[in-house]
């Protein structure tokens, strides 16, 4: 941190000099304008650019140097979340179909991107979204609603041996990922240009909260997938009714803890968050009971029941983390 003394000019105005290296790095010259954002904590944010439009950032990938198509897909997701507006995938020679399909899969897997140019050796992707129009609150409500329904349907599928419903829960996780990646992307874009947050009426801290909540909810959604995959593994296996009842009871507690944590977040209710955390002990005890019963089952059933029980417990614990976060944030 640099310490600079406040000076006075004209008998009324306070001035402070800018670091020369910083000004040079941004190409700031005499008579140029800079933006100053007053934050709620009393600090000032100095913006070298005063436009509320998103800065254009481009990222290029050389597909010829990437060993596996899945590696390219992960790198494209990383570029998307980081907030690049233009992504170019190039190849030194004609791009093979598997790589083209990976790029198309990537575009289908995210929100707001379109392929705007394609040749035999390159594909150009452009972001058509405006971060200032991102309804963070609605996106979080949407992603939490999807995850809640995924867990309810996973439990229903277990009860009724519904293989198709289990598969549908697994597919819905793609939508959870799309929303989570979008929230993370828009957060990164706004963190690089605080002026983008002004039309939303949200502080940078509030937007950061949405990003963190989104990440936890996405992980909870992953456990609905784990439960559904093990539901499928148990198809054709005979389970005692008492075991199923216990799993469904524990699962319903976990879903309720999750829903109440999200309600506490949106309603900013510390009391509800505290009460919700108290229920986790009951859930953990039920999951331990399921684990003990699983030890007496055949190996295949024992393994799947154990995975389901562990995921239910993790849902409750992640939801408890959400409730604790609500308390910390509100305090």
C-alpha cells in the first residue's frame, strides 16, 4: 500500500496525486477523466475507464497443442467464467471434427455465447450478454429451485424404482452448471468494472455473496446426481422397506434444511438460520444409522446405500454452511 498526503488547492479542494506507474500502465494523460466510486465502507474505488460498458477481452486457444478434446472443453469453460468476451479456437491445419464438436458442445453448455465465425482452421465465439442486465437474485432462486426439485425427485425415484426419473435428475444438473457458470462469469466481469453493478442496484459485496452461494448450491446439486446414479445401480435389487423409509426420512430432512437455508438468505433471517443449523445433528445421526444398516447388506447394495447416505449427509452439511454464511453476512 502506498501512503500519499492530502493536499489542498484553491483553498477549498482536496487533491491527491496518482501513482505514475499506474497511470502509465493505463495510458492516462493530462486532462483525461477517471471515475471515482464511493463504496459503502467509506473507501474510494478509482476507475481508469469511466464507461459502464463491458470491456472487450479476447482469449485465443491453439487446438493443435491440446492433447485431448476434454482438455479444450475445460479451458473454454475457464475462459467463459473468467469473463472473456471473444474466444477464438485455432488449429494449424484443418480442425478435426471431434474438436469442432467440443466447441459446439461448449457453446450449448453455457448461456450467452454464439459462434459468429467459422472457417476450416478456426472458430470464433462471442458473448452477447450484458453483465449489467444479470438478475442475480432471480438466477439464484432459479438454481436453488432446480436443485431442490432434483433432490425431491431423486428420493421419489428411489421409493418407486423409477429409472427414467433418475436419469432425468442427472440431465437437469447441466442446467444447474449453466446457471452457476453464468453467475460466476458475470461476477468476474463486474469485479473488473464496478460501474457495471450500478444499474443492478447491488453492491460488489452483495454480488460476491451471490457467487459464493451459487457455488455451494451447485455442489448440493452434484449430490442429487450421485443419489440418482446409485438409484439406478440399485434397480432390480430388493431393499427392505425399513431401509428405504430411513433413507427417505433422512433425505427429506436434508432437503428441508437446504430450503430453509435459502429462505433465511433471501429473507435475511438470522433466527431461522440458527434454528436450521440445529437440525443437522439429527440428520447426521440418521445417516450414521443408515451406514450401520448398510454394513449388513450384500456388497453391491451396501456400496450404493453408503453413497446415497453420504450424499444426503453432505447436502445437510453444505446447507448448514449456507446458514452459517447467512449469519456471518448479516452480522
